C-alpha cells in the first residue's frame, strides 16, 4: 500500500505492507536531480523490515513521535526510531 507520494522535480514514494510471516516492510523510492547528484543515479530505493515481535514497540515509539511533532513523519524518522531504541530490524538500499 502506498502511504505517501510526492510528485515534483524530486519524486518520493513510500509503501508499506505486512509479509506472510508478519514482518512489517516499509520501502521507499526517491528519484530526481538531487538523487542523481548524490548517488550518481537518478533512482534510489530503500527498505526497512521490522519483525512481527518488534512491531508493537515500534508503533508505540512512532505514536510518541507523531503526537509530539507538527512535521511530517518520514522514512528517516522510522529508521531512527528502530536504531535509537535498539528495535530489531533490517535495513537495505540500492541505487
């Protein structure tokens, strides 16, 4: 399910779904001139997987952030939540 899309000079799409084993997958794709300048390719994709047993604590931290900020929550925020709180996860990317 696509949960965020920004179509402009810089394009971003964020998708999320549950895998058959209950893992929460959050993936994103960025495209555009800034991506090409940074990565040498105009397409950058990234993936965050949170196992079923860790979703509850992740959601609680995500809600804490959501209720205490007026800015949009980003993929980077989700990644920071799992890293700072030592929540089991996997992160990967490719460009």
